[in-house]
């Protein structure tokens, strides 16, 4: 019997301190977006909540798979080849991470993600068979598209793009860049668990962020911190498979799909936390690391200037942690 356990809108990172500089009013603003929630705290004499709403609406109109009229939906349906600035940034970074991970991060994996029931297409959940997977794999691969002069060229009209492995990170950067343009220096933007911290909190300290302990099925009402880190002018993202998976008998299928095989990744990774100067790459690499496993992932971390990571992995019946050489500087 197939059981579906999908815990949506649950962040893997907890904001432990959401306070700002005492030199300006501290404004906290929360609401729904992109099928999840945003929580934003910023220090300003000016209330920018209406502008935040406009930014998030504009972002969804560009890159939301769940909006049938969005730009990315029209690209998927071959109704347009034109890109806006957000879509250009999305594809630029997606292809960069795709190349750096040897194809493990691939936003063209949409048909397979949807087949497994982890995408935006709603249907009765099932375990795809090998014939279905092999047929869909023919249409996966970022080498099947080109981006040039603000346009996308598909070399296979059946290629479809899924944005959720990177879009929320980009939306965090989008809002953060807005604050910076307005001279707002102390703020924290969190969208669906993706976080960027700027400046200091009210005590003049770095922002405190709790990384969740991987407890299966845990939500806001039941969660524990694995570790607490302090950040300033950095982004952090955690990806994990313990809140979103399919279950058939004793077998569990996580939502981290390997685009080279078409099947959920099977390795020792439980969760991957990535700290980096921008959120779009922290988001993308955390997703890729869940698929490729700890050893290969850590080699990439150590090769990228400014990136640090913290992995929770299976070790037989126990769990253990692996962290990059510089991650310790973020501890309390």
C-alpha cells in the first residue's frame, strides 16, 4: 500500500532572533507566498510592506510553477521564448550549478518529479515503473536548452522546467536586494526556510539561526535544534528528506530525485545545510548535495570560495555529522 507523507511549508531552519538595530523601528512582516510562508524582519523608519507584497507577486508571476499564467508555465507550454530578468538569473545560476555538479542539479527534471508526485501536477500518487522513467529521461537535461539575448531555445519541446529547488532562494535574494537598494542594512528575510541575514540584531550580534534536528514528521509544533549558528551578511539553506517522502510497505522514497537515473537518491544523507553569500546558490547546492552524497558534496564545498556546509548522515543505525573546515566559525 502506498502512503504519502508530505509536510509542506515547514522550514528546516528556525529563526531564533528576529530583532534589529535600535536606531530604527523594527518591522516584522509575514504571510503566504509560493505555497509556503515568508517571515521578514527589517529595521527602517519607512514601512515597505506594500513593496514586499508587490515584489513577491511579481516573482510568482515570473517563476511559479503553480501559476498557470506565469512566465515559467508559458515557457513549459512553449507559448513564449522570452525571459525576464528573474528568469535569466534563474537559468544562469541553474546552468552554473548543473555544470559544477556534473548534472546532478538539473531544473529540467520536472517531468520525473511530477511523475513521482513531488511537483506541481496533482494526480494519484504512485511509484513510476522503469518504462515510464526511461521515457521521461529522454526529455531531461539542461544541454537541451540554450539561453541567449533574453530568450530560451529548446532543442526538445517536451523539456519542462521546475523552479522549486532554487526559486525560493532567488526570491530571498530578490527581496534582500530591494532592502539594500533602500539603504536598509539590518534585516532578515526567510521564505520557505531559505534565509538571508544582513547586519546585526538589536544586541549588536549576528542573527541566530537554528538548524533542525531531523525528526521524521516534525513540524512547527514539534521540533528541536540540532545546532544553532550565528550569521551576518550570509545566506543559509537546509535540504532534507525526512519531511517529504512516499512510503510503500517498508520502502521510503525521498523527494530528492537524481536526474541522471530518474529515481529518488539513495545515500547516507539525511540533511544538508549550506551557508553562502547568496541564497540562490545556497538553495541550489543544498538540493544537489542531498542527491550526490556527503563525500562528493564536501569536495565541491571545499572548492567554492565562501561556501561552508554541515551534513547529517546515516552511519549504520546511528547518525553522525560532517562539516566543512570553516563551518565552526558560525557556532554560538
